[in-house]
C-alpha cells in the first residue's frame, strides 16, 4: 500500500519462464487488494477520510471553539458526544464493509491454479502467480490473469471462452493461439519456451491488445485474438496453456473497475443547498445577536459592571460582541444538527434493506432477490421521469420460440378460438423420442400433417433442419446440444427437430439429419451466408439421391420478390399470414427452395469460385453471384417466431406510463425488431395517433424529419382538441357503461365515485401543449446527427413530446449520450435499465442505474445501483419502494428541520432577555440529548416505516407517483413552511412560559421564574410539542412507532429525573446544577397548565390547516382523477374486445395498420453475424468430437434413448423449470393459469352480460380443472400445488379481472403462477379498475376470504 | 486504490448461482415476515372531520372552564406592589438612593407608608422584586462554584475559575465566590402595622421556608458538616467584596447561617428574566379568626443597602396571598379562555367548511 509506485510503464516486456528477468520490472503481482484498511491503519485513515466531510470538520471546528472559555456557551460534551457517535457509526460501517472486502480478496487470492515451474505443473495460489509464468487452465475454470494463449488442447490452437463477467456477452468467443506456439503439440515443450513478449502497458480496453512475440529470432504479431483475460471462463476446451502478461491490478478486468462515479440524489443536492442557507441564516442570527450584544454591553452592561464586571480580556463592547457572535454560532448550530446526515443515511439504509428483503421482487427461477447496491439513491426512485431501457434481455428474455408457421397456404399454430379452452401443449414424445421436451406447440394438425407425410410439410422442416449455421455438440453421451449463433435460428432448428427432422451433425462438407427417424446425410455444396443487406441465407445441398436443391430462408420482403411467378396465389395467402403474424408481434421468415440441375450448379459454382478469388470488391461480387442463383424459387411457407417478452413487461410499461414516466427503448437491434417489440410490449399501440420514424442519413434530413414530426404533432393535437368537444356524448356513454359494471358488482362504494367520474375529462396538459399519443422511432445513424450540439434541442423537444421513443441501432456510447442529453435538457430524474455490458455506459450516466441480473452476465448489475432479475420488478421498485422512500425522506426532512428550528430558535428569543450573552435556555444535558435521544427515534421510525398508501394501492393508482416527479413533497417552499412552523413553535415555546411564569409562584409561594424552572418548562413543552407533531405526521403507526414515540417521551422524563437526582449531584456537585429542578417543577400545576397551553397554541393551527387542506385540496385528488382516466381507457377496451380481443385490434383500425404494416412485417430479426458460414465450410471450428457425431444417428438403441432422456431430465432441467420455459403457453404450467385467462377473456369479450355470471362460471370451471391439470403436468410438485390450488383458483378470479399486482402478489410463490399471456394482461389491465374494491378485499385478508368473496358473487 | 468498487466476490458471482442443476441451492428468497415485507400491522389515522372537529370542540370545552376557573382564582388573590427605588425626588428613598457607597458603614433607612384596602387572609408572602437586573447573563450565571456551596472544603479554599474575578480577594479565597454571591440583595425590609390608635406594631416575618427543599438540604451545605463553629470553618477565606459581613454572620440561627442561609439560597437561584421577584419573608397566619394582615395603613421600613440606580434598575416590595395555583396570574386564565374560544370558533368554521365542501373530501376518502 505504501510502496512507491514505479513510474508509468512505457511498454511491457515479459519473458516466459524467466522469473528473474521479469522481476526487474517490478510488475504488479497477481494479488488483488480491494480493501482499504488493515487493523493498524484503520483508525487514522478512516478518521482522516471522515474529516474530509465538510460537516464533520465543521463540528470539529465548533468543538475547538467551545474549548475557549470566553466563547464557550455550552460544555464541550454537547458537541463531542454526537460527533463521536456519528464518527463511530460511520467507522463501524466502514469497518464491516472492509472486512467483507478482505474476505472476498482472500477468497480470490487463494484460488488454485496450475503453474508450470521448471518443467512441472505445480499448484499455486492465484496471488502467487507472476507475470511471465506459464499457467495451465482447464475447462470451466476462471482465467487467473490476463494471459497470452500459447497452446490449446483443441485443434488449430483454438479455445473458447465466455466473457460474461467481462463484457456481459454470453455467447462464446473463440481465441486462437499464435500458430508457432501451438505447433509443438506437446505442453511439456512449453517448459522450455523462452519467447519474449513486448506489448502495450496495462490499459482498460477490453477489445484491444497489441504486442509482439519474439521467439527464436522471429517476430509474431499478437492481437486480442490471442489473449485470455481475467474474468473469462474457459469453455468447451479441455485445457490450455498461457503466458501471464498482466497480473492482479494490471489486468483489464481490474483496470475497468475503477471508482464509480458518486451519485447524489436531487434531495441530497437540495439538502446541501438548504444547509448552506441555514448556515447563512445562522450567521445572520449571530450577527443580529452580536450587534444586540454590542448595544447591550454599551448601554446596559457597562453600567451593570458593579455586579457583573467585564472579563479582563474583554474590555470593550466590540470585542464582547465579536465573542458573542461565536458563542451564538455554537448555541444555534443545532439548526443544522450533526445527526441530520447520519439519520438520512440510516433511513436510506433501512429502505435499501426493505428493497433487498422484498419477496415480491424475488425471482424464484434464478434465485435472486432484488439488491440495492447503493444505499444513497432510494428516494430518487420516487422521482423518476424518464426510463431508458435496453431491449434484449431486459424487455425480452432473449428466448425465441417457434410459434406459428404457414405451410403451403395453410397456417398452423393459430389458437383457434381465444375464448375457448386453452389447447393442450403438444406432446412429442410418442412420435419423436428425441424431441426436446422444452419445446411448446399447440396445434396438433401440424403434427398430423407431418405424420401423414405431407410433402410440403416435410420439405418445410427439411429446410429448417438444413438451412442454418447451427453447430451441434454432443455434451455427454448422446445428449445433443445446439449451439446457435442467434436464438432465432436455434428456435427454428429445434422446431424441426421436434417435428421429426433432427439436425444431427455437420462436417465441412455434409449435413446429417434424421428424417422421421432415418439418418440422412446431405452433401453441403455451399452456404450462401447471411448478411444485413441480403437479409437471407441459403444452402445448396445434394441429397443422397443426388438431386441438388437450394434452400433459402429470409425476410419476406426480400424473398417474395425472388419467387417463381407460378407462386402468385400461394404468395398472396402466405402474405396474408405474414401480415397476421406480424400483427401479433412475431418475427417472420419466409422459406423457399429451388431445384438446381447439375449444369446450373456447375456453372454457378464456377462463377462463385471466381468471385471468391477476386481480390477487389470480393464482397460485392459474391453477393452478385448469390443473387444470381437465388431466383425463381418456390415458396414453401413462412415461420413466425416469438421473441418472448419477459413476464409482465407490457403491463409494467403500461403502469409506468400511467405514472407519467416516459419510457425510451434504446436498443442495438434493427428498427424492425425494435418496432416489433415496441408493439408487443405495448409501448406502441394501434391507438397511437402517429408513430414517426426518423431515419435520415444527413443532418439536414434528420432536422427536417424532426421538424415535420413536431409540426404534425401540433397540427394533430389541435384537430384532436377540436374534436374533443364533439366527443363528449360518447364520453358520458362510456361513463354509463363503466358504471354498469360497477353497479353490477353490487358495491355501494362504487356509487360514490360514479358521479365524480362522469365529470368531463381533464384537459390534457402534455408538454408543449401537445396532446395525443405519439411515438418516435429513430435510427442510430440519425441519432448521431440528432445528438450534435445544434440539433440537441430540436431532438429533445420533439422526442419529449412523444409518449414512447425507440432508438434502434444505437451504440453503447450513444445510449449514454441520450441519457446525458435528457439529464442536461430536462432536469428530470432519469433511470436506465439494462442487462448487458453495452448498457453499462447509460447505467452509469443515468441518475439511477438498474441492472437486470439475468442471462447476460453481471457486468450491468455490477455497474448498477439496483439490480434484480425481472423487468417487471421495476414497477414495484419505483411505484412502491421509490414512492415510499421519497415520501418518507420528505416527511423526515420536513420534520427534522422543524424540530430543530423549534428547539434552537428559543435561544434566539431568549437572547433579547439575557443581554445577548449567549446564555442557553435549556440545561446543557438537554441540549446534548435532544437530537440524539429525545427526538431521534420517532423521526427515524417515521422515516423508515411510514406509508401513506399500501403498496398495492400505489400500483393501482400510478398517478400517486406524480408528486415525486414534480417534487411537491419537499422543495424550497415546503422547507420554508417547515422553518416558519418551527420558528412559530419556538416563539410560542418561549413567550408562553415567559408571560405565564414571570409572575407566577409555586403553591409554596416560591417564584417560578427562576432559570431552572423556566428551562424545565420550556424543554418539557418542547419535547411534548414535537412528539405531538411527529404523531400527527406519522401516517402508519406500527408497534415500532409506538415504542419510539412513547419511549422517547418516557426516556425524556426518566433521564430528566435521573439527571436532576440527588444521587448524581452528590457524586459530581459541580456538574449537575439542576438538582431537584425536575421534581419541584413538574409537580407544579401551573407548569403543566403552561405546557398544555403552549402545546395547544402550537398544535391547533397545524391541525386546522391540515384539516382544511384535506377538506379543500385533498392530495388524493390525483387518485380520483385517475379513476376517471381508467374509465377512458375502459371505453377503448370495450371497443377492442368487441372486435374479439386485442389481437384483432388491427382490424378495427385497418387503414392505419396498412400504412404501417411494412415496418411491422418482415421482422427478419436474425441477431446474426456474417461469416459463420465460412467458418463452417472451412471446417475450422469443427471439433473431432463433433465430427464423430456424424455417426451418431446409427448408434442408438432404445435403452440409450432412455438414458438420454433421463439424463436430460435429471441433469439439465428439473421439471418445474422445464415448464417455466414455455410460459407462453399458460395451460401447460400450473393450475392457476387457464382459469385466469378464461375469466379475463370472458370479461373482455362479452361486455353486455352481467359480470357476476361470468365470474361465477369461471370460478366453477376453475376449481374443477385446477387440481387435475396441476397433477398432470407437475407430478413432482403435486402435493405442493394441490395445496395452493384452491387458493390459486380463487385468486385467478381476482387477478384475472382486477390487477396484475395481485397476480404477482400470490402467484410469485408457486412456480409458473405468474404466467399471463399478453392478451390476458391487456384485458386485465383495462378491466381491473372496474372492480378495484375487490382487490382490496382479496389482498389484505389473504386467500380464505377471497374464496368467500367468490362464493358471495356466485 | 484504483479498484475500490471492484468486489472480488462478484467475479465468480454467476458460477455458483446459475446452473439449474444444483437443486440443493440455498434459496435466497427473503423471509416472509411482516417486518421485512413492510406489512406490520399498523394504525393508520386520518384527519377526518369525525376526529378533528370533536377534538377542536373538546379542546374548547376543556380550556374555557379551566380558564374561567384560573381567572377567578387569580382575581381572588390579593397583591400589593410598592416600588421603593427612590428615583423620584418625591420618593422617600430618594436620598438613600442618591448617597450610596458600598463601603458606607452608616445604614440609610427610609420608610414608605401604604394602605391595605382589603384584609389579607391566610399566609401572606413578601417578595422583593428587581427590574433590569440581568441575573440570567451568561457570565453571571456561571460565576459560581457549586461544589464550594455544597461544602466541599477543597473548593472552599480553591474556588473554581468560573468565579473570576470574584474568586480571590487579597490572595484569600472568597467564600462564597462568584458574581452571583457577590451581588446578593442586602436590603432589609420590615413591615409595621399602624394601629388606628397611633402605635406601630412590627409584623413578625418568618425568614425560613422560603427556599427550595432540595436547595436547602441537598445543594447547599456548610463546610465542616454540622460543626457549629463557623469562624473556624471559614477561617482563611475572605467575604465577598460587596458584602458587609462574612457569610457566617448572615443569621444567628446556625440552621440558617453560612451557605444554608435561605436568603442567600434564594438569591443564588438565578432568575430567568431581567425582571424578577424573589421570596423574602412569609407572614404566617396566627389566628384563624383574624386576617393575617387586617385592613389599614402600614409602614414599610427599608434599610437601603442595595444600589440599582447605576443600571436603571428598580426595586419593589410585593405582598401577596396565594392559592392552589400560586400567586396572582391573570394571564394564564385569559390565555386559556382565549385559546378555548378560538378552538371552539375554529371548530365551528371548520364544520361549516366541511359541510359546504365536504363532498369532495368524502369521495376522495372512499376512492383512496
């Protein structure tokens, strides 16, 4: 730690196997130290750090002032006790943090690795690995340092790594050793390897490395391709050897984990400003009192000298005034109490724990609870206005499922009747023992068609099993795992596998598949690889019979142009299907084939070879040849893949946007994909007035497009507003319908709301007077222009007027820039959520960064402030925890400033009566303890536990979130109100005792106006008044609040009596001047009458004002207005469901869909990279084992299949997780789900029938179906699920109809309980409000009462 | 420490957790306790008309009677105040106040006649009052040594530094030290009843029982314990500068002499405000039938020792009877009546407002 750092490296020289040589350079060892202190350095270093805080230094300064007798108006302990308390609390926290860092350091440093020392492998701890060592790495091991790959057990010196920890990408990456070092083929030779590496000094660029290897007088260039970085995991590689280049703190991983930017909340900033103001105020008061002191000493004090002479050093009034200024600074410093910062920290810590403890943000699938990684931002969660979300892995699961297909004009996979019973998931096992049980499909006609041997169907799946770049791998014996470049491809190949066309293995020249159980080997003639321009890929294969056929799949827009004219009719039908699929938000692909004659093939192969050899414009020429043969194809059909959204995404987005939070999606995906997802997660809806697409390539065009968009918005909103007046008729109608539902519920409460809701809709006051819902889609290249300095405002003003903004094809840097842009221009709180390494930038630059700790590694989670595993938890984090945190923090601050002003300002008033001499009113012990004992706990309890509305309410009424965004609860105005109230209280607390006591006497005739009685009276009144205030301020009285409030009051009296007791006085006669005051004062009726009077005068106005506020301007008016909004939505929902559910909503607004169809269709969304075809045909990435797999098909026996299947079950998937994977199909999961979708769809679909009936029948159905289905699908869980089944079915009712929070509330516990298909979510969303009363009932008392409720309804 | 945010444990975060195969994984599911899930049972009070309005009326109904009671009680208390500062030419004490020096040995006496219109029943309390006297000044308040006053012999000879500049006089420790003791009120007040037949009857004044019990018995103790030989006990100490006599000559009664002299104790209990009164004597009721102080004319004889004119102070003598709630205190009663009426009034106004605009708040409550 204290070792002198060597000068910065110019370059790094490392010689293999030569420790002496490398020693010279003093490279950092592989030992990492993230801890800050050790036992000896802890105290000084920690104290030094703490006194860097301004507040702490300030209090230290006060302490020093107090040691000067002429100034000291208070004993030194009044400051040192709180200061010591604060310092020690912080120190303990730091110490525990550091202890855990020490522990994890040790754990990592002591990991074992194998080092090649003098020709033999020795086990060494990680921390003892040196630069220049050659270490051996085995499969699935972490790489211990940044090493240069020398040798790999795999052919061609290749090795595979997973870099999830490093950059967040889960796909495997290939690294290759320098050919010359892998040549020996024998790791033992490496012991004598003495090459020298000269390379760049340590840096944090993960994707770059440049160096040179000097060996045997030859130079070899080294690139990042040769490096294995610390933090990677070795995969699919038996073993490899590497030369350590960078170790410990020099590794790229460590270089990247620099000190994160310290984030402050806006409340923090406001608090700091206010504290500064208070300091100013303090100085003002000090000056006023000092001037008073000067005047007094001159006018009165000088005459009074016969009784009170001036101190010898203070011989004139000016000097006295100067000293009195400082004395008053000491006395009045309690307006900024030292405990403020500590209390704020404690409260935030408490809130963070509540986030960590929240079961409803726990994901049972991945066994991760939500984690607040920073404890300083909680209240800002209640103020978010903009959410920037990543798409892949955040909104979507990045899992593709083969959902529908159209073969030869026949569509499959369509769920025939959305209102009917949910179809059963197809069971493939009897037909195809090799089927992947995780695959879900619902249409058995397709399976029938395969079984009867329909040639089109067969050809369709043959294409899917042949035309791809998937690699197969035999994990253990017989267990086949596909390694797909993109999940889309994987889904297609897996689908083919289940329908009897199983891709087994490939070699550079062949593809082996099993067609209906028969192994067939095709000769692979060519792969016409995918690229972004072509938007298609083809393979040319020769089947065993020798016929050559080209199979092509690609974006329909591209492919349909290349069909043979005879396909016209089929194309029309398929095109319709494609439109349908796209409308459902599915990703579509069209499939086609073409038969080639031998001659055609020969001719084309020749031209292909030529093109391949061409030196110039090779790409173009290849593309041209590809283009040439992909003509006149025969259409086979189309596939539709569902990019599965994460659970609860659409309704989370809906709720968040109801909370007036603007959601921007920033994705690296293409425009089509992004728009598709936008539709499927309901960010974009067909109800939107217009969706603008900005895709200009030049500054001018982008500017023009933006301007046009804005003009159009203004124009449209003007016409909309005009049309509104005419639309009131329809409005009241909607009200009527809504009330119909309500009254059907038989709830008299609803009647009360009714009238209110039928008042005309509130005038829309969207930003910039733009009403109507608009969305903006902007492309990465346009965004680059839009982010230029002169375009910024243009972009921001347009984008912020839109309800939804989607930025596609953006780079990680642009993501961060967009966030910064909004931060800069909008002064709004931003939140960025993402899961991958590419989101780290925006996560760090946003006010709040949220990381999804999901599939894509933990890089994002590490950089984030909050992490959890599901996007849907965001609504709970913001609307529940954030809102509460904000509310609590605001109430806390208001009260805290209030109580300290009430406490301190009494001294100010007293100053006018004590000759401005800085005499305190209270006992010094009272001053010491007031903030840390008598009033700390109640306000802490309120700050930690207070709730204004229960959690499910704030999810039901997202509008409740708005006060936070507008910063209504604590701002400068509120602050001044608090201060004014505090000053008012202090005036009352001083002048009431003053007037009462000045002439009053005890009942024994002894006057009460002595200083100690006055102090006791005022102090007691103060404690009582602030306790009553906190009691009024607390909205949620838990046991803890009671204990704190009553306990504080009790402790005040106990401590007072103790401090004023004779016992203590006898021990320290000169320390306890107040002996006996408590007893003789608090026994006087006059004193209590005074206290009661002061309390009443303080509290009555507050009570009156609060009551008036509640009566005249209720804050819950937001809530009321909100219910109205829901009615409006409901009307839409009604018109939708009349059209047969939301899916066919497109047909309602046909005209508009048509114009937009292009963008939504052909979501040919291969997250694909070019070049894998080449890798395959060259055979470079083929492993021997996978080549051997070619013979796999002929090797099986029935018993082998059994073992395979058993393995699959026990090893890779446990049954519940299996069923989780196909959550798009509710019926296959658990009993709770089918009734859920039933009831809701009934509700949505038939508006005219009375609700009770529907609900009743649905519930009757449910209770019957539930136990059986759960027993069938989940034998393992049967006891468990049966136990929960009745509860679930009852719940299904409430959840289906009412609100999704309820679904999560209970369903979260049972696996799969949370599986709401999009349709149901949509309907649930629009339907829930109607029966909001129920949710209350169903949530609070738990399941039994819900069941009761149901029966009542029946 | 460049990598402070890096936590080495994160490095292998996923390896241990992920992998659905590990069925025996410890679930990290948070405990389902009411505390952790923030579902503690709680009382959630709301300020509704049903609670606030009764509270207002309650306060009103509670305060007004109390106020009336207080006011009546206070009015029944008889109090007489005589300013004898002597700043006026006409005042009998004018001469005394003019010719003053701390060291004068000849006491200056002035007599002030006054008349009681009503007889004073029960015990009558006699106070002296000072105005513009800053007993609450910080330097004044701290200028005492409580351990000396508590009889600590060490402190007796070595007074605390707080007593400066009244800690030592001519190298001898001052007992009692400090500015408070030094400035002790030393006027002597005596009361005479002027019999209608022309004789002056001296009214007996009790000088004990005027201090707090704890002060007399706990806080103040003479050094040397119960040693009655004060001269020996206080040997080697000096009297306070302004005093005429040493502390052990304040009274002849050994139980009321030295530090436990009640006049001294009363003075040492500093007042909170610059205008204050202190109990001086009690006129005990002797006879159940006769009033303690019958109607008639009286004479107050003042031995004028205490100068206040230099700082424009005032001196008063107060005679007062007392009730259960102490002396005359009309403010308290008036304040109670006022606050009570205001509450009542507010209650009415709020009731009207609630009645008029109540619908809105009503429905808001429901929809919440």
